[in-house]
C-alpha cells in the first residue's frame, strides 16, 4: 500500500503507518468469513487488469463490525508499474437498511402466503403480478390463469352490489392506482371463466417506493354466502309467499322507481292496473280456503302469461292485485286489461274435480306528470276499479 488518506484511521481503526506497512494487521481487519471472497475478487481484477469492486466486512481493533464498499481502477505508469487507486466507503447503514428491508419483505411474504384472506398484487399498469394461495382458492383459479390479467380483461366481469356491471376503471385496484389512495370495503361480484358469481369484500392499498407507485395490494374475503342470504332476505321481504308475486312493499318500490323515471323523462308513458277478484269470498266459503289459495295462484300465473318480463306484478291485498306496465300508453293498457280479464274468465280452476269460475274487475290509470307521488296513480286506478265493480263487475275501466 503506497498511500491511505487520514480517513482510514476512523474507517479501519488503524494508524496510517499500520494501514500502509502492516499487511498482516490490515488483513486481520477483514472478517474471516469474507477473506477468501475478498482475495478472489482482487486476484480476478489483477488477472484481467480491470476495475475492482467488492463489498466485505471488517472488524476494527475496538471490536466494531462495519461493511465496506471497495472500488479501485488500475492505471499504467510511465515506468511500467501498474498502480491501483480507489476508495473505501463505509456502507454499514445501507447494509443494515437492506437487511431490515429483506427481513420485512420476508415477513410480509410469509404473512401474505399464510393469511386466510385472498391477496393479489397488481403492477402499476393494473396487471396481476402475483396472488397468494387463499386468493387462488377463493377464485377457483390457478396462478397461471391469473397472471397478467387486468381489470378490463374480457375473461371476467365485475358487478356492483345491485347486479349492474362495474367498469374496469371503477374497480378498487384501478381506483387505487389512479388516485394513489387506499380504497376500502368495496362489495363487488366477479364472474370468472363461466363460473358462478363470486362476491368479494375488497380493500386496495397502493404501494410506493421513493415516492413512485410500485403497485397495489388488493386483499379480499369471500362473502358469497353472506350476499346470497341477504338477497334471500330482501326477496322474502318484498315477495308474497303464496303467489310468488311482489307483495305490496315490493310493488310500491317498483312503482316509485318508475314514477321517478317518468318525472325525469316526461315524454314516456307508463300505466298501472288494479285488479280485484269478483265474489272471492264465495270461493272461500263454498270451496274452502285451499281452493281460494289455488285461485290466487292461478290468477297470478295467467297474469304472467299475458305480461312482459319488464312488467311488475304485485299482490297488494287479499284478492287484490296490481300491474305496473312501463312504456305503455293508456289505450294499450286498457287492451291488455281486457285481454287479461277475458283469459281469466275463460280459465276456470279445476280443483278436486270441481270447476271454479273466476272473473276480475280492473281499473287502469296513467302515471301523470302532475302526480305528487306514486300513491296518486294507485288512488286513480283504485277508483276506476270500484267503478267497474259498481257497473256490474268483470269489466275494465279507465281512471
């Protein structure tokens, strides 16, 4: 060694004289486990006459262990000698940070691999880069089926809680990528590769390094059973148990939504029919309540045959029904009312070898722009219904 700067005293804990002239002591500073690699790196650089660069540990005479980064470049002198000049830098702080980061990453990796929640990592472009075993189990897919998929991939579709499609840019992971903010507790359904819909509760947490977005961790749990039960409870709360038609609550919910639609789009027309079975008490008294129930179910069935899928059928009282007819003018609704009335009249119920005739009276009304609420159209249709009854029943009247 020809020269060391004075900084060697703090770096190695040796005097300048010791560092330059006591090769044994200089070598003893190197941690024994790193001595062979250090020697090999020096010999390789010398043999190739190339730049030397290596990181290794030393232990100072005071017992302090440090990581050094060494770098030297050879230069041929005028007298033919090859002189290496370079620098030794204390990189202990960086090495400690790297060790801490590695331990943290290994701990995070172990945690992700073993948690029961599904975890998917998206790269900054939104493509799936990895997924833990729980995610694969919840989604019923292999890792190779997930890798490189993005939220906009046509092989899957996302749904909102109400069943409508959730666009790719509004899905949690993509929102987190776009905004750089965490997105929490989003309920969404996934239709994957012709499988049944899987319902998930999703959190998406963006990851940053040096202020730059590196990706997003999306964690989720399978709530399919919870969503199914909630859907069944909602259905039970809005459905008539006997006939399967909407109950009064369910029907009024549909009517209110249609009323709001008409208010937003004044050019549209929609109608409501109110139906009441004529002399229904005689059916219960003469044939029994089981026969009465069978009549109610048959009338509901006949109403379904005469209506469209977008129409709403409701049983709003004992023998009283209502029909919501979206995008239907008053004259079209009256034609349907008479067609339905005639079909019911032509279809007596065959019950325990007895024929039970049934007729209905119907009131019809258009949803008007001046209506203050959805109940107003029901009141008009109800008045038309009772006018039909007063005029002899088995009739359809406009209100």
